[in-house]
C-alpha cells in the first residue's frame, strides 16, 4: 500500500471486519477501499447495517480490522500520537453525566494533551461555537438529547483537530440545530480541517460535502464529487426557440419537449457541441444547454437498488451475514 | 499523566455519585451498632464479675466474627464497585468518546484500578482503626496484630477487586459483579470444606481446596487476617488438634510463599485485564 500519499487524510485498502458468530461470521465490512483528501468534507453514505460506523471505529482504532490496511493522517490505524489531531463525535454519544459541560471538555482537553495554558480558551471557544456557553456549568445529566449532541460536537472540535469524524451529528437536533451543525462544518472547511461525515440526511450531505462515498454491504459502490454522483449520465436540457420541423426532428430523435425546454437523453458529453451546431444549422436559437442532475437521495436509492439487483444472485455463494453494528 | 487523569476521574465519580456519602452513613451505622452491642456485653460481663481473661476471650471471638463480616463487606463492595468501572463505560458508550484521544487503554485499566485500590485500602484501615480503638476502649482487649490483619483484609478485597475489573473488560457490569461474588463464595465454602476434610483426613478434598485457594486466594488471605487477630491460645489449639481448625481458628499463618503468590496473582490478573481490554473491539 502506498503510504506516501501526502494529500490523503484517510486511505483504506480492502479494509475488512468480520465478527465470529455461531451461525457464521458476521461481516461488518467486506473490503473498504477509498481515500479522503486533506481539507475536504467527505460524506460517507449507506443504509443501516452497511458498515459505516464500523468503518469509523476501525479508522479510530476502537475496533481491530480482520484484514486490509489503512492510513489516517499518514499514520497506521490507532497510532496514539496521531489521535491528538483527531476529533470524534460518536453516533451513540454519551458523556460523564455527573460532570458539567465545562468539566467534560476539561477532561477531553487534558486527554488530548492540550497545553494547560490554552485549555480555558479552547473550551470557551468550543462551547460558544456549539451554543452551549450559557449552560457550561450545568451538569450533563440535566441536558436534553440535543444539548448532549451539541456537547459531543464541542468535544470533537476541541483543540482545532486536523481531522474530525462526525457520526450522525444531527440525529438528535431540530432544524435550527442542524443549521448550526452545517455552519460548524463550513467553519471547519474554511479552516482546512478534514471532515468525515456519516449522515442519513442526504440533503445535508449534498449541501456541505465536497465528495461522497456510498457504502453498501461493506464495500464502496460509488465514490466521487457530489456533482459527479448526481449527474444523470448523458442527459441534458436544451432551451431553444424557432423550432422548425427540422429542429423538432433533431430533438425528438432522442428526447422529449416541454415548456420550451427539451430533454435530450443518451447523449455523450463530447456530442453536445455537434448537437448545438446541428440545431443552429437547422434554424433554432439555442439559449441554454444544462446537464440534468438527480438529487443525491434519488441517486443514492438508485445505486442501492442497482447494487441489490446485482448482488442478489451472489447471496447464495457467500454464507456470511452482513449485519454491521 | 493520562493514568492519573483516569484515577482522579474515578475518585471524582465516586464522590459525585454519593458513593462516599452512602458508604460513610452505612459505616457509621454499622460501627455504632456494633459498639453499642459490645458495650452492653462488656457491661453485663463486668456486672457478673467475670475475670478479665474471660472478657478478653469473649472479645477475641467477637473481633474475629466482626472481622469476618467486615471482610465479606469489603469483598462484595470491592467487586460491585470494580465490576462496572470499565464495563458500564463500555455499555453506556462513554468509552467511545475517550479512547479516540491519545490515551492508552492500559491507562484506563490501571488508572481505575489504582483509584479503587486506594479507596479500598483507605476505607479498610480507617474503619479498622475506628473499630479496634472502640473495642479497646470498651473491653480493654486489642488483637495481637491489628495492622497486619487489616493488611490481609485489604489484600483480600484487592484480589476480588482486580478479578471483577478483569471480568468487567468482557462482561456486563452485573455479570462481572455476580461472577466475582460467586467465585468468592466458592472459595469460602472451600475453606470450610477444607477444615472438615482435615479433621476427616481426606487428602483428596484438602488438595482440591488448596488448588481452589491458589486459583482465587481470598480464603487464604482471610486466614492470614484471622491468624493475626486470634489470641495465641486459639492458634495453638488449632495447631495441635486439626478438629479445631476452622475459618475462625487458624493454626498457622499462610506461608510467606502464599503472600508472594497472592501478590503475583494480582499482578497477573491485572495484566490480563489490560490485555483483555486492549484486544476488545468496541
């Protein structure tokens, strides 16, 4: 495995995790191969049981891989000193509820080896960013679930880490809270922090992520920029005026027309200039040509369905169950 | 450094969760009741004009029974305090937020162990000192080696505490606590069975119980405490007549090799707890 890839914050190769069980191994992660570049906000998507949380736990050294390799911030998995540069908000967040929010952050500041002189400032800043400054000295046991998730976010942000893992960071938050988390992620991106975001809220992922990977049954089935993933292959919308019978014939050859916008399916990107030239030659006035994009959610569902139809015939070959925690 | 942070956190948790307060109230209650009972016994013996040697004899037995009760409280308390120390952090998810920090898993195990052992030792010697002082004031009797006895009692608690911590790295808090207590009970029964087997000269049972006692050295350590507390006359009686041997009348102290064995046992089980926690998938 190439460990010199300095631009990658995370790089995994065939990373796998199986849990032994009486009824056959439970496959949590079949073979994860992906890379996350430094400074990017990376969305990690997948249905329940796809292995997302297992992948994060492997990357953090909480769980040991069965096979495969991975590097995080240029170091091997679980490297202790590298963990100084990592922040993590777990999916099942829980903090010492007998401590106050400030004390929880004080504990994590000490565990993260932050210099004693800067701990107070770092804690105040984290509390302010997540909107908990007013409740800083209240015990966590008095916090609502949403406030505990905000505290978890503050813990993850503490000490300006280079890489932040957010596992379902908005699961307990109301729309206002989600907006705040989005602002926090934007802030991290502006600072150059790599954000690894695991979320079911695909509209949020679509808004904040530079690139995404879709994981299903323990493997990445698609990876790329949000724009790449959501572009419908070979479909464009063309807005034209002066539709002569010749122009209509050209458009209807592989498309449909509606409200002045014509949808042209199955057209390769390099064929678009020739189409425009033909339309103009046939007397049409071309105002716009736009690639048609799907929503990330539609694309996500499409990918899963196509993967399911592709693997269903393989199910009898592999007796292992995929049931990631 | 991280080890100390975990140790201090463990002590703070005990204080904040009012474990100190609950234990202090129960201890004051127990010490108060036993002191009152002993004062009444001493008063009635003196009223009847019993000689001082009879009073001392009665109080020697009372001290052994009290110490035995105290040893059970210590062992059960140590197991139930130690079993959830790691297990409940794993079960609740608190550990998921802590371990991605640059902390070694061994710091978590050792930090918690140090804090709990410190609590156990401080409690054993504090309560033991109060009880022995009260007994001396009431009856004039003081056992032969009170500090050594407290050392054995604290060691017995430490053995069970370490075992429960190891079990807590893999089992749920309640399962770890109950398993430790059941094993403690087994060795206790084993100790009684050994006394009977000695009287009946049944070598097979004696050897089996000796093996059990080495596997979990709580009963052997209790016998060290009992020997340190009993008057020489009781020890001599048990030494010369095996039928008098029991968990409360011990003929000879455990050999020095056993003390070393118990020390090494704690070290090995603690090391096993560290390795078990290091290898655990969370």
